[in-house]
């Protein structure tokens, strides 16, 4: 969820949305596992699965930017198309994961003495550090913030805003595909409906983490914190014996509170500037 939320955060900062990440989360590992079943090397199958995810992100960007269709609508359509592709590829029956395959390098545990986290946690930390550096320390990161916050000013400065958004669409979809591969390799099961509803949780994590739905504001750290808060609430509800159906209510309430606080802070800041 954190990896998907980070991709969503980057895209929202650029001023766009992607509702298809949940379907990409399921389609990418489906392609990967089917290729592995056909005898393809694991690394090659994973790269092709990621390429499929990147291609979907590219298509989302192409439809949104070239055809001038709101990304909400374009990616909503892609959500259904990608999910349908996963079901068609499965042929009605979930493919059997090659259980003799050693995937410890991707989802195994690493001994750090006091703790033994999964390798996937290391991947998440590395991705967070790289994206955080890109957003805060590179020209491309500054272009992303400018594109989402002040698109006309960004264009006047010579920033290729459409290329920036296209890159963000691809990054978002690729991270969703990678997260899906990690998930399926961890449980060694791949089903067509993997990741259903994940897009809403990812957007929720991004919003709770402080990203502005209007674009131009947000951080990778915020996405990680938002994910941790969602996970913490879920665990608290489970451990306290509360009806699990209250989980979505709690997440929805957090989204409303986060948006209200974000909006009020922005309005106060604009008032001070004025």
C-alpha cells in the first residue's frame, strides 16, 4: 500500500489522478506469473510485468493529455479494462504459482539482529528515499510541483508540463505493478481480483499524508505516514475486537479531516500573503 500511495502522491502533486492502480496491481503479477509458468526466467518475467504496468500508465497519460479527457474518467475506464484483462488472462482459473521457486530475494526476511524485516520493506524504504530526493532535490521534482501547483506559470517558464505529467503517470503505474508483484510473490497466490479497492486506500493514504487534491503540495514521507496511520487504525480495530466494518468509516473520517485541515491551512496562508 505504501509503494502504491507514493506513486499516487507523485501523480497528484503533478495535478492528475489514477484510479486504475488497483487493477494494475493485479494485472502486472498475473502477466509475470503466467510468463514464469511458460518457462520464462523470473527476472525477465518481472521486467515484462513492470513493462505492462508502465504501458498502462503511458496509455493513461496519452488519453488524458492528448485527448483532453479528465484523468479521473480516463483512469476509471482503465480500471475496468485492466481488471478485465487480468480475468481474461487467468482464463477463469487462477494460475498456479511455481511454489518451488526461490523468491526470498524479493519477499524473504533479512536478519538485522534485533529485527528481521522483509526484504520488501527495504525496497519500500529505498523507493521512498529515491522519490523524496527526486521531488525535493532535482529539477524534475521542482517541475512536478510547478506543473501541479501553477501549470500556466510552469509553461511560461518553459517546463514541458505534458511530459512531466506523462512521466508521473508511468511512475505511478509502474510502482503499482511492482507492489502487486511483491504481494503475489509473498503469498505465492495470484488471483484476478488482487488489489480490488486498493486505489481508494492509496488515495486515502496520500490525502491523510497531506497531499493537496488540487496539486502542487505533498510529500513522499506524508504518503508513508498516511499508510502507517491506516494500518495502525486497522490493527487497533482488530485487536480491540471492534466490528471490522468500522474500518472504512474510520478511513473516510480521516480523509475528511485531512482535507479540511489542508484547505483551512491553505486559506490561512493565502490570507496572510494577502
